[in-house]
């Protein structure tokens, strides 16, 4: 039984080193770039892997949809177990890959796709075996946590902190997937799909981005509200409704999430039996994320090959969850939702009455049309 | 394949309900008390379980050393996998049970023995497969965390909070195993044994208890040091030395552990590849701890039966780890270890120079001989 790794970038090379050091032999690595140190193990032809009977597990760390998707489908059809670190791919082809794996008697694992080095999806899947999970929520994106933490600690501007994050390699040259919430939305979709035994598409998830946060927001939250803020993805299953949303969330200073500093992640579940479980660690990086890929591979090689049953696809319905919101804007806000308001120059600082996630997002569109720099944050109940 | 549960107390009945609700059939329950609801499943004769070929997993939730130990040895010798929630038993017979299990081709799991509902030992064991663990540390005892948290939040006396904890069922009538540190020491021993692939006896672990903590300590730590305190078990592997100790630890207010409130637990590991991982949740209770037992059972029924290899027994050596300590005492303290001192009436509040865990414990004996109410706490570096 050998493993093949597709893609020898940061995550793929991390997983390779960890597996080799731990006594698990990597039979083939697929990469189009030369890597002398890999010798015969390197190939640029996927068929070398597909046709190698000794290779029973294929771990994908290429990123993007194609050719990763085609490779994984072929691997599954050839009876190989697959592991992926690719949240875009898992989010897009969740049902197809899980169904195909079931039909072919193999398993699909993708722990590295949410939580990086944190064994989050592994433990979430394990929890569903003997508990009803009612909520998944947490700090799922290191870049945005780094930005918020630095803004709070150093009283810095968003744009300055973003540049620092980019120079440290914590943020991409194009940071929009992080700061506009798509990355967190995908991780929320994957986590909710597993937790609630369903398939949630990232498209239905309401998102407030972090891009518009300013010093004055941090100061208002700190000095006027006596609280702090984190960027949180949430999925909730209540009765037959599934809510899922991503937003800056104003929380108490002594909350567990408030102590998550720098680019760390912390993700939680609530189970009817077990109560709240929270998992903290590095959400990215060569060796942490490489560890998550390696652990999935080792689970499979150890005989733990039970597949997830793909649940029925369900639409997100954000009418069921309500709370107050903080809005900083220059635009008019419907007076019926305002609980309190402070005015400072052209800026209005508004705390809303309790309002559903669905309603605040409908209203936010008008407000953002008038003032594109408006900032929205939920307030934890 | 069926499971038997030994002991139908809080943990045993929690595990029973969770397994039955999750579709896993419990074949037999051993208890000497009557439980009508169990019908034929109940037996008071262990041989009924031992001789039942359908029962492949025996989960022990009796507590204490005997007859639990004898039952588990017999079960292993009969080729049954065993699960235990019993930290006293696991600590005492760690090597014997693991060796016996290996010889008989079965596995021993004991996730519920440290961390309660937190999947701590499961994840620790999993982490050792592809990482070198250098440290395990955390809040492993809910009673002491409840006491510290209430003393800090409500400015209460130790004895008042202890009574509240007892009336809420968070503390035993005889709370000494909790407040004198034995419970945390056992969990530290088990965690260190797994993390460092060895066998650490609880006897070698240096303990500073929590029993002597007073309002004036909380106030000094808060107002003079600007910090807070938690009750922490620590195991460290550095080079060929293993340190293990239990102590009140003075930590920064924004530390992850500082946000662990009430009777919750949080336990962490540091791995060379994965960095710090922390696991938060309920450290006790019928359904949380019952979940940990049920999860071990389900792992085994799912084919995950790899045994731990019992590591070589090693002595704790606390000479390698040094830090400053806080001492509140009326006795004389050797001046060579004093970094700073405040005096208030008969009490001296001392911050020591950096000193090894071994040395401070040697010195503490003399100090406690002269003033039995002296309080010691480490200061996180």
C-alpha cells in the first residue's frame, strides 16, 4: 500500500516530508516542475499513478478545480482512496465525490480543507457518529484574524496591517477571498455539510466582509461597547432549518474566541451530548496543513475507510437566526431597526434591534449602495 | 459484535444511552444494583460477559482498582478489546494492560480517563503517529478551574466556593484528589506517557496543590502582577529528560487558558510539525464523559484497533525546567532565590528568581513545615 501526492507545492511537500519521516512510503509525486530530490518518485504524467496498483491512496494538493477534479474522479473510479486539501474543489464537487466514492467502495477525506493543521473535520465527522450536532462556528481564516488582532493590539489601519500580512506571507497578493469572506464561507459550507449530514452550497451563505473595518470601528467596539471582535463563520441547524453566515462578530473580552491571537484559528461544535468542543491551532502553513493531509492518509492506511454518506442537498435559510447588529455608515438606515445611534461627524454608529440574518442582509444592500464603505458586524447574544 | 458495559453509574449509563441511541447494541451491562429498565441486558455476574462470544468490546466504568482491574485482565485474555474511563486504574496498570493487550492482539482505549468529553487522548495518540510531541499541558480538572474562576469573578473565599462546587455536584464530598492535585497528576501522567511514548508514574510528578489559595493571592496576582491564574498539569520532553508537574500557573490575561471559565477543561499539545493544538470542552459529566467512552467503542467497532506500544518506563526529572515562582508565606524564604518581595502584615509576597521545578519543590517543604498555609504558583515565561 503506497500513497501518491498530486502537487509538490507548500502543502504537498509538507505532507511528503511528514509521511516519509513517519515511515509511510510515498510511491509517486505528480508535479510539472522539476524536483531533483524526488528522483524516480517524481512524474509529470498522472497515468503513472493511475496505473500503479501499489498506490492505494491519492492525496491532492494542487489547488483549483482543474485538473485536480478530473484526477480525483479517475482515481476514485480506479478504486483508490482520495485525500484533498482543496476547499474550492470539495465545496464544488462535494456530492459528486462522496457519491462516487461510495459507489466505488473507497473513501474521500479532506481534513486540510478547513482548519489547516487543526484536526477539525476529523473530529467533527467523529462527533456525528454518536451525537446530534446543532452548531458549528469559529475563526476559520488566519489572515482575517491576523488583521483584526493587529488592528486591536497596535491601533493600526486595515490597509497597513494587510500590507504587513502580505509581506509575512499570511495574505495573498489578491486577498479578496480572505477579506471578503469566501474562504470562510467555503469552510463553513463544508463544516455544515458534515455536521448536519447535508450538502450546503457556498452560494447560499450570507457574508459580511471584513474589508470595510476601520480604526473607528475597533475603537467604538472597545470603548463604547466594552467588547472585541472576531471574523466568524457559523452554521446552525434548528428544527428543519439550516442557517449559515459569515460575519465580523462582536464578542465579550473574556470569550474563548477573544483569546485567539495572530493568524491562529479556533473552530467549535455544539453537540447535544458533548456540549461545546473547541479546537485551536494553526489554520495554515506547510507543516500544519501537511500534517492534516498526512493524518488523513495514515487513517486510511490504518484501515479507517468508512465513507461519509452524502446527505440531501439543502438550501440555507437565514430567517431563523436573529441578533443585534452594529452598523457604521454615512447612509440612512431604516429607523424601524435602530435600537441606538451615535453620530460622529458624517459617521453614524448604530446598534440595531434584534433582526434576522436574512433581513439585515437585505437591508445592507441598500445601505452599501449609498455608502460602499459601511461596516456591519453581528453582536453575540 | 456487541459491547458490554461494566458499571451503570453516571459514566456507564451515559455511554449506554449514547451507544443505544446511535445504533450500537449493548449486549450486557454489569452492575450489582437493580436496573429494571435494562431487563435481560443486566447481569451481576462478570462470567456472563466473559463467556459471551458475541461481546467483543468491554467498556469499564466501575472506578477504583478492584474488581475493575481483574475484570479487564480477564477480558483481554479472552481476546476482547477493552475501554476504560478509569484514570486511577490506567495510571496504575498502564504497562501491564498495554503489554497484555499486545500479546492478545486486542486494543486498550481510555479516552475518558483524561479530558472527560474532550477527545484529547484520541487526538494526542493520533498526533504521535506523524509528529514529535514536545509538550502536553492544560486545565485537566474542572473542580479546580471552577474554584479559581469563581474566586476571580466573585472575589469569593476558597472555602465558600468549594462549598458551592460541592452543592452543584462539581466537587466531591472529599475534594482532596482535586484540590491537592492528584487527579491532574494522573491525567498528566497518562498524557505524558502517550505523548512521549514512555510510562510515567504519577508518583514522580511534583505537585503544588490549590488548597492554600486565598483572596489575597488572587488580588496580588491581579493588581500587582496584572495577570491571572489557572491550575495546570504539564509534561515536557526535552532531549532525554521528561519533566512533569502540577501547579497553579500565573498567566497573561489574554492567554488562551485565561478564557477557560467555570468547570471547563482545555488541554494542549505542542508538536514539531503541527505547532500548538488546544482542545476545549467539558471535562466531566454523564453525557460528555459517556461520549468519550462511546467514541472509543465505536472506533474499535469500526476497525480502528491499533494498539499503543507500551514505551519504556522513565523517571520524571524536573531539574531541566526553570521559571520564576510566586510564594505567599509567613515563613522565611532563602534570600538567594528572592527576586522581589512585598510585605503586608505577617504575609510576604515573593517573586523568585528563575529556579528549577525540582529545586522549588525541595525548598517548599521547609517553607510549608514552618507555615502550612503557604501558597506557591509558577509564573509562565
